[in-house]
C-alpha cells in the first residue's frame, strides 16, 4: 500500500558540509515501512522539474510515527530541502520500492557516501533479531562521514577513507574486515563501489544484495527514467522492481 501524506518537520540537522538529517512526523502509521525502501518528496518552489525527489529511508520510529531521511545537497531541489524548518509541512509518497531481504547469520553491510543511509535501518532490523552485523562505511575523507555513532551502536563498525583520515586508508574493498567470513553482503553507494563489491562476493560465493541509486523520477514505474538492464538483457524499473536486487540478477 502506498500513501500520499503531509508530514510535519520535527527537525532538520546538518550532518556535514553536504548532508542533513530530516526527522518527519507522519499523520498515519509507518508500520509497513521496510529497510531499503524510499520516499518521493515534493519540493515546493522548485519550478524546473515537476516530479518529486526520491530519498532512501534512513530510519523509522514506528512507535512515534517518525521518519528519518538523510539528504545530500546536490542541486536546487535538495538545497531548498535543506532550508526547511521545524513545523514546516512536506508532502511524501511512501513507502516505495522493494526493500532488503533479511537473510543470513553473518551479514556484512557496505555503504559508500550517502549510500550508507539506508543501511542503518537494515542493521537495526538485524539487531532486533539478535544478529550483530558487520558494517563497513567508505568515504573520501572523514568530513564526508555522518552518524557513525549510530551505526557503531548496532554493529561492528569498520571505516575506510581514501585519505586515511579515519579508519583504514583506501577503498572499502581493501578493508581488512573483508578477511572475515560472511554469508550475505548488502551494499549501497556509488556504482563503481557496488560493482567491486559484487565482484568480490562472486569470487567468494557469497550472496550479495545491491541497492541501486538510479534516477527515480516518478517512483511508480511510469516515466522509465530509472530502467536498468538485468543479466538476461531486459530492462527493469529500479523504482518498482528494486531498488534492491541480487547482484547476480543485475548489470552494473
């Protein structure tokens, strides 16, 4: 079931120079929201595009009907979102897409940049089942990291930065945590990173789920902006067939 509702802004918190955390109160239950899904936000005053903006769900408080979204400033619309204040109202279509399948006893969650955001709710889901996941976060520098204390509270956190300012120097696929044994990998981030993660998983015969970040203009499979080729050579809509896919089923 998809909903179109007006949410109220509870807070808008800057996380670093480019990312901010929106905490939104829903007028309806958020019970059906699952890790890996996303919302589509209307940006008022943005006249260049009439379509909404897709934002992955970072966290949900189902008891208090609160939705948490990590947003990165990348254009006029997201910069306008960064200006909204407590008690402002904002229109959302939710929950959209298919989320993560919760599998395995020894999961590894790998996030890069703002792609780290949806992995929090996934880690929270594992923790609720008594499974402590390994979480690997990558960024170019420590200034691009956010909410690492939240992730470390849910799992065994490892960090890679390309400049070595925090954690291990290098790419996430070079982190020493990868020497451990895992039975499933979940990843979201830049395409080049997910491609490398998928290759690594294939070599080690580990099931791997990828959350794609294609441009999802409508969120309901109508505009076909987000199509991606699968391994059979057919196009699939990331917004409706995904955004989460098995790495063996999709081409990157």
